[in-house]
């Protein structure tokens, strides 16, 4: 194994703490693990309706995010709905500017995804969590264990 990735180690520690907090039923102000149910098909085949994900929602979560990660984000409403949405998307690109970091978010299923291809990149303030683990919905549960997702993703 090559050089150590300090950010990778930090992610592993944060994931371990989040899983421990979920197991103990604890929710903190700075580290608030959040379970989210997948409802749409915009992230298929990576995530399917009924899958559940664990997202870390610490303060400053945007500093942990890398290209390829899955994130929870608050996105502009589709035309006519008027309601902002909380979605799970993949980070396609990160751009740093004097105004801050901006994230291009895309769904894995482009034909069914409301994402940055339609509304442009989002500021770091739109990120609500970093997805670190996914539990497939049954009947896939029996065939596939929980998977790590994001830039440290394993194949199912």
C-alpha cells in the first residue's frame, strides 16, 4: 500500500464515531449521523428506492467532501414546485473560487435526475451531509452486505 491519506484516515474515524453514536442512540450538535431513505431512481443503479443511507452531518461537512462522494444537499426547486428538495447526489466536480467552494452534483441516472446539469453548481452551504454507508433494500439485502460509498466505494 502506498502513501497514507490523512483525509482517508479522518473519514474512517468519523465513520466509526457516527456508527457508534447511531448504535448508542446518541445525536450530537457537531456530529449528527442521519439515516435517510432513498425514494427516487436518480442514483440508480448505485442506490435504489427503499435503500437506506447513513450520512454524516457535522459542522463543516464540505471540508470532508471529495469528487466521487455521495452527499445530501438542499437543491433549488424544479420549475413549478416552489419547494426546495433534499437530495442524494454524487459530487462530479469541486471548484474553489474567492467566494468559496462550489460543488457540481449529478445523479448516476442522468435521465431521472434533477441535478447541477439543470441548476448549476451549489455552494458549500447547500451541503447537508456526507453519505458514508448504504444498506440495500430487500430482497438485495440477503445478497449484499452494507456498502461503503463515495470516493472509498466498494463494488456490490
